[in-house]
C-alpha cells in the first residue's frame, strides 16, 4: 500500500514538472516567433526656403568709336570688354589704348570710347624758338632780327617757325585787304594762325 502511494506521488510530481516545463517551453517558442514591433517615425521637417533674390542685369550706355552705340543689358560681373563686344567692337578710328577693357561695369554707367583725334595732345606751346633759317640764304637768322609782318615778303614770312608758303600768302592777302597790322596780336585774325602758332612766332615778329 505504501508503495502504491509513493508511485502515485512520483507520478503526480512528474506530471506537474512536465506541465511546467511544457508551459515554459511554449512561452519561449512564442517569444522567439513573435516579430519585432515596427516603429514608424515621421521624416524631419524640411526648412522652409526663403525667397530667392532676383539678379538684375546691368544697363550700361556706350558711345563713341564703336559700331553700334546704344544702351545694353549685361549680367553682373561684366567688364568693358564685354560691353564693347555687344556694341559690335571698335571702329577703325577708335583710340583703343585709351580704354580700360578690364574695368568692371556698374548699373547706369556711361562708357565713351574716344576717337584718335580726341586723345591727341594739343601742340606744345613753343617759347624761345631756335633762330629760324633764312629761306633765301640758308643761314640762321641772327638773334634780334625780327620780321616786320607789315612789310615782309612771302619769302621773309616763311623764315618764321611753322609758317609755310600757303600761310605766308594768307598773311600778305590779309594785310592787303585789311591794311597793316596794328599789333603783333592782330595776326591772329589771319585764318590758320591760332594761339599755339602765335606763341611760336611772337618773339620773332614786329609791326614797326
């Protein structure tokens, strides 16, 4: 009888242990088979782009010795060389060396391309000229030998600095038409004699 009870106790214990192990094993299997949870995160907010500044073209006026003077629109950062190209390039009369082709342009700028005659220097004023050669003898005129513009012949007038046959003839014609010159400055009334020419001959002429 005691042996039967002992067997029943062991059997019940085995059943309890087996049941516990089965439940533990089932939980373990269920834990491994269960998929990991999926976490959905919203994307980060994109920064709002500010308004894009509109790039304004440069409006530049070009005049002078170019083929097509006008107002032109150029992109920022342009230089004078770009403007000249838009204007058809230089004319044959342009003083190219007087233009800074690398100069940056600015809106509203006026670029003038000068012609050669615009940049030529004025003839220098000659003071105290060397004694002019005598056209008749080939000798240098003696210092103090002044030419009387009221009585001098064409040949004598040609001894003056810068006075050629044509201009000497004009002096004689003017004198014949208007009478003697009252002062040496009156010779400025002769066509072809300007201030620079007068300064070159003033120390070599007289009216007495």
